[in-house]
C-alpha cells in the first residue's frame, strides 16, 4: 500500500491529487508544521533524512522529491496521465515536470524569504532590512517573476493544459508554483489564461477529493 507522508500546507497536497486522478489506493500519514517556525516536525526525518514532504513509501521504497514521485507513480500506475513518448506533447510534458521546481519555484521562494525578512527582522535593523529587501525585490525578484508569468501565459495559448490538449501529470506538478504565484507574486486577472487554468484544476473532482482527504491547504502570501 502506498503511504503519503503528508505535511499540511505543502507540496504533498499535489501527490494526493495525483493519486486521486490515478484512482490508486493510498494511506495518509499526517504531519503538522510548527506553528511558530512553519517548519516540518522532526518526525519526518525518521522517514527521509532531509525531513521534508512529500515522501512516499511503498514497502521498501522510500521516494522523495515531487517530480520523482510524480514520474514514478505515473510510470507504474497511470500512463494515461502522460502523452505518448513519441510525440511533441511528451517533450512539453517532460519540460514542465522539471520547470516547476527547477525554474519557477526559486524566485517564488526568494520572494517569500525577503517578505519574511521585512516582517521579522529585529526592530532596530528593520528599516535597513526593509530597504535592502525592497531593492532586491525591485531589481531582481519581481522582474524575474513577471517574466515567468508572461512566459506561462503565452505557453497556455498552445492549449488548455501545459502539455497541450489533454490534462496530464505535468499540470499536477505545475499546480503548486502557480498557486504560490497567485498567493504571493501578483498573479491575477491580468493573465486570463493562467487564471482560467487555475479554475479548471480547482474544478476537477480528483482535486476536490484530495482537499477533502488532505485537509486545509493554503500557501502563505
């Protein structure tokens, strides 16, 4: 039996969604973030040395990293959620599986880090910290994020889903960073294709079932 080591408000939510799309039985092992630090609890290190989620176990298999988990589950249980390997759509599918964490998440994480610096710096240095943070965001982070969102908006002109005409596991992988962009990086109605894509994934029955089973899911703004 597949077990998903599920941390609240985390990337593991999309693994639950994928399994619901696949119709594969699974169990959820729940972990709660520390309310002060918002970090994962130390118990997760008993499952994987890095102590992060998602982690999937299946007998002796211990698998971490969202992209690796999604690729493995699709290969074993759901070839219908990827294009045929001999098509251009498959190359797009593979690209988005890697782009989500390799290219899009880093500037989103930087945005979160510098926002937290502004909020949580000691009072005596907070004005300086805010000034430095504002400059870093203005000169580096915000233009980078704007470029990515413009790129994604243009790419969805190719079809309603990231690999083309059909929904695929690439859309599952892309869900977390795009939802994060809507929460903290200015994604709004000015990019209608991306907002319509979010509406489509949120309306999928498997997405809703995953929310029901995984519990509240919110990405900090």
